[in-house]
C-alpha cells in the first residue's frame, strides 16, 4: 500500500512538473472579439492537453511596447506576444516584404501572393527563434489625418507616425518628403492628441480598436501598406512542451489565425463604414498622383533591399507573383469581352 501511494505521488508530481504556462502579451484591448477568441483558443488548448499547457494573455498593452515585450521574452518573464512585422524586423527583416508601400492593389492580390509565400516567412521566423502559427490580414493601412490629403504636395513636411524599429517605413516616408516621428504603438493616441504627429497610416479596424479615430478627421483611401498580425512564441519555451502538446498548440492556434485572417477583412470593411458614420470624411487621391507615389516608393523599396534591409531576392519573388496575378486577371478580363 505504501509503495502504491509513493508511486501515485510521483506520478502526480510528474504531472505538475510537466505543466507549462505560456504568457503572451498583446495590445489588443480586453473585451474585444479578438481577445475573446484568443481566450477561447487558450481554453481549448488547456482542455486538449489535460491542463499541461495553459496560455495566459495580457491584453491592452499592459506589458508595454514591443521593445519591452521582447525584453521580457528574453529574460523568460513572457514567452511570446502578438506583433506586427516591424516589431521583429531586427530579428527577421524579411517579415517586412508584405508591408512594403504600394506593393499591392487589392486584398485579392495580396491573398494570391500570400498563398505562395506565407510558409516561407513562417519557416524563416522559426529559424530566427520564434514559433509562428500563421498571419492574419489586418487590411490596408490608409492615410488618416486632420487636414485633407489629395496628393503628394499635401504630404510635404507633415509629421507622420512610424513604428519603433521600422527603418523601412522611416525611409519610405522620407522619400515622400514627410517628417517621420518614431513612436511605440501604445503612444500614438497621445501623439495625435498633443499634435506631435499629423498623419498616421492604419487600417480602419486598427484605428477603431485603438481609438485613433477619435483624433482624426479625414482618411485617404489608397492601399498604402498591407498589414498583417501574428503571434510569435519563443522557440526555447515552446520546445519545452512535449511533441504531442506542441502539435495541439499549433493546430488550435493555426485554426484561430485562419479565422482571424478571414474575419478581419470583413471587420475592416465594417470599421470603414463605422468611421464614415462617425463623421470622418473620405478624401479622393488623384489617380495620376497614385502613379507618381507608386513610382517613388517602388524605387525606394528596391534601394532598401539593395542596402540589405531585407532579402531582395524574396522581394523580387513577391513582385513576380504580383505581376503574375495582374497578367492573369487582365487575360481573364480580355477573354470575357
């Protein structure tokens, strides 16, 4: 009997020892549908691993900006975070390729390219030390401002927000004669309130969720930057889970991010309508000005790639898929006539 009790105690202690908590930080506000879905995924993972894997989310930016979150991951106080590509640009620069200015014309075009490149970016991120479960489209970042922006001349000298560590956006904004102001995401609302920045580039859903829409009056709807979000978990922490538990986490989170990837686009359309209803005015951008803007930015993109800001071969591969999509659509349109 005594021997049996010792065995049961050892098994119980072994079960406790094998339990793991993954602490994940995000700026997503508490109470939002995103956070509700993330917590549902955590519940499913906990149940499917019989309590061996627990995920604890810290929402609303309570863990600080991206730099602070990454610092906490390095010392083991956190195991991961929800990020945009700029946050991990120093660790894996190729994450920037989707967000190069004026690369894509539409969501459909971006989706076509992503089907061919997402897995390559995931592999690269994992090689850089972070496990990823997929990318979720955030829609196109458009120009939001307090004075109308109809063309390039309206941009000159204006102070524009650039995310911390995003050297590519910084250089791109300078190429447009804007004055970049580097701020963490958590400080942008204050920057708009105080007049530190005049312009932000953000998707409608992002502006709505982060409350930036309360401090802007106009939006210029050109597909300036394609945005994605993703979760990145420290590979060392993830590697401490058993193979079976790792697979459960991958399966559940992959499903969650696939859901986000679809729902975010619809949410973005609804958010745009909500911004218009809130009194924000949509400003047209002259078609010839768009062509001038694209020419200048694509030139800047290639220069940055040549300087090593990202893998130029990967960028060229992406642009070849963009061209492939456009040619296919042109052929289909011609055949339909």
